[in-house]
DNA sequence: TGCCCGATTAACT
DNA sequence: GTTAATCGGGCAA
């Protein structure tokens, strides 16, 4: 039986937590899979939502680590983040893609697709497949409906530039599971 | 108040 | 390769 991730797991810098999340298992109401792609957003990062200070949308980022920050993207999609670092640092890790392992039927129904590879390969797709919405903003990650389990200790992680941003786009703060077929995009190197 | 743009996706040509 | 869908934050007036 895999080990549950304690809340203390998130009480570190996003640059440590983000690569460590690769290979971990994320379940939401018993549906989910293995995390294969994430991005780190530090509060000193111009691309981070928290960069310009607290607002009603990003308030959760300014709270304690180990909680979910869910926001609406482009007015259409939901995106899931894990809040990190000591309280008030307002840094978070964006979950970009998972490899579906549990609740495949529910995910296919919600996404209207059968192709396993397209179910959760993107931040918006992942939230649709797991039925995560703004209603779940601020929930603790170490209690239901969330379940997080540690992955294998030795995992090959690759890094590269983040996707879909214009500010600080040169920073290599996107992390992925090497060779995974479930990434939202290939790593160039 | 009004305007622009974004941590996206899918359906086009 | 391009574009529409759609809405809240941020900034100018």
C-alpha cells in the first residue's frame, strides 16, 4: 500500500515540491491517477497569480500550504494548484497532467472521450475528468475528497520552460515524467 | 466604467 | 497554421 503524502510535504519551496510530485498519485473522489506533469509558480514570479498581491480569487494561495487553489482559466476551464511553502508565501504548483489509473469510466463519461491519452493531459482536461471546480477551492489535500500517495522514490524527472505564459517564460519550471505518453506537450530536450 | 488580456481547449483551414 | 468560447483581474480614465 503506497504511503499517503502528509501535509508537511507541501511545507517546502515550490521548486522542491514540484519535481517531487512527479510520480505521485492524485485521487479525487476515488478518481485520478499518477501525476506526470506540473509547473511551479513562486510568489516572486511575475507569471504567478499572487505576484500582484492578494485578491478574492487567489486568497487561498496566501493561506497555509497543503491546500487546493482552483481558479477559472480563460473563463471556461478550471485549473488545480497545490499551495506550498510557509503560510503567506503565496507559491503554488499547477497540476498539468496525470496518467489515468482509477475511475476510467467516470472520466470518459465526463470528458466525452474514450482515448485514455486525452482524458487528463492538460490542466483544464484534468479538472473536467476529475470533476474539480471552483467549489473545491480551499480544500485540504490530506483529507477526502482528495487522496495523495507518494510515488516510487527513484523517478526520472525532466524540466523545461512553462506553457501558455508570456512573463518569465524562459524559466525552466515545468517538470514532467521522462518518456510519459500522458504529457500535455513533449519536452524538447 | 470600459477595455485588454490570460497558468486553455477544441474545432476549424 | 488560426480562432472562438467566455469571465474575472488589473489598469487607465
